[in-house]
């Protein structure tokens, strides 16, 4: 995952697969809890999926202030995970 667009596309697919969310509801502005119904237990599942996608352990603290899909993209991008997972 080299860029934010690729991170967003993979994240969107993960949200659809994990939580059976209607694709039209997912946007960068969509709030994880309020708009998509992702609670704290779901967030753990999402972190595990992100670990699988990136091949790296992601600390929950890095996502403490994440509220929207766009925030998740920014957090992953800021962690510099893209280059490590380019082969996946």
C-alpha cells in the first residue's frame, strides 16, 4: 500500500468484507461508529485485519483519535506502512 488511494481502497474492501457494510455508505468522511456502526469490539477486528493487510503489528494507541474512514487512512499512511506491504 504505497499511497492513500490504495490504502483507502483496501480499507473499504475490508470494511465491506468484515462488517457487511453497504459500499455506498463508505466514504472518507464516514464516521466509523456513527455512520458505519463499528463499535469498540469491531475496531479490534479491524486492527487485526489491518495487521494482515500490512504485515506489521499496529499499536492500538496509533488509532486512539481515529473517528472516520479518512482518519484510518491517514493513520496507516502516517505509520509509513505502505512500503513494507508493497509486495502483498
